[in-house]
C-alpha cells in the first residue's frame, strides 16, 4: 500500500487502548531495523524525520528509503512524518516533498502565536491531504535540533487545549506531562513519574482526540551499561519507565515517539563489535548486528510498551 496519513491509525489506537510507535530514522539500517520488526508483527508504523535528519541524510534520500520500506513491507500501513518542524517553510517543503504528516512545533511561542502558526500549516497541509501534529507545553532536554533547559520547560495547561485545537484545526496534539528529550530525562535518585492527572484532564476536555507523547525513550540500562563497558561515557542516563508509557497508551495517547533508544541500541552494538572484533573494518560487519539490535528493541517496544502488535 502507499504511504498513508495517521488518521485511521489513531482512530483504531484510541478505541483499542494502544499507541502507534513513531520511530526516528536517519539512515538505511535504522529504517530497515524498524520496518522489519513492524512487518513481522503486523503493526502500523510512523517513521519520523527531524530537521537534523534532513540536514544529515538529505530529504530525497530519506523519502526514497521510506518508499523502499513501503514496498518491502506491503502488509502494514506506514506514515512518513516530519518531527519538530520549526517553521512553516520546513513543513511546506516536507508536504510538497512526499510526507503524509507533519509536526509544527511552535510550543515555545505564546498561545495566540502558536495557534496562528499552527493554523497556517494546517490550512496548507489539509489542502494537500496531509495531517498536522502540534504541541502545547514545552519538553526539557536535548535531542537533535531540540534543546530546552529544564527551567524553560512547562507542563501543558489543560484549560488551553480546547481553544488551541478548535482554533488551529490540528489533527493530533503533543502534550508535556513529564517526558523529556534525550538520554538524561531525570536526576539520579528521583522517581520518574508522568503527570497522568494532566493527561486525564486533557482526555476529558478532548474526548476521542489523539494525544502524542514526545521524549518517550526508556533509556534501557543494558544499553547504557554496554556503551559504558565498551568505552562510552553515559553515566546517570535515565528514561521514562515503560510501564508508565503502557498506561498512557491505554488512555488518550495514540502516538509515542522513540529516538534515543534507537541510537543507544545501535551505538551499544557497534561499540561492542569494535572492541571484540578489532580487525573488522567493513561497515557491513558492524552495521548488520546494529540493525538487528534495532529490530529487536523495536519489536519489544511494539509488543510490550505500545500494545500495538497485529493491529495493522
């Protein structure tokens, strides 16, 4: 099937009490690892491309990689989504360039300005059959082109969501309930806890409306330990507990974003390979197991965290 929008995916996810995985892609091996896992599990899939990924790999290369994945995975619906579009121009370029979904992130702006910017993107996107994700509240952390200091982050105000969605016309809404970007989401010694009270109130104010969680990597300890064991330096890396993500998926959250865990799975595998196979110099020798590590990690997320297997 061709690339699709997330509209039907989210309707099924909302009613079914699960979330669709939105995984960031940067190169061929990452695309392959993600899509092979989803194809085997018959799970719907969102492949995300960030501003940084477009700068690194080139828009056209990434689109063609995803189009190849669509051919290789005929049994599942796949969305090609722009993650954290910083402005109208970037969103327009992706809409014109084959994306089926875009995110406009004007969450750092005052509410009225966020609505105005989002509405402009929505109008253009809808005219071209593309859906739009927007954001209210600001996540802390650093990941790709997103960098927000903890003191500048803010939880989503539930009292703003109805006005925002009604006036902007967005199709899904990313909210801030305690997740954050990157591998260092919480301070050591603290107990990570998402604000389910905010999520519940948003759900009550926007019944049936798809909610998105950004910054939702769990930063598995085995990846961090392996990275550190084989020459890395990631002390005190802490992510979002997977049981809390599963609970969010049972509620209004229809899309959960995962990027850091992909990077860590790949990096841990490559670091181990370099140390244990010092004579290897062919990239295929270390990228093949790295691709397999991504596939295994994504399969775990789809089944155990998202509850999304066999939903295509």
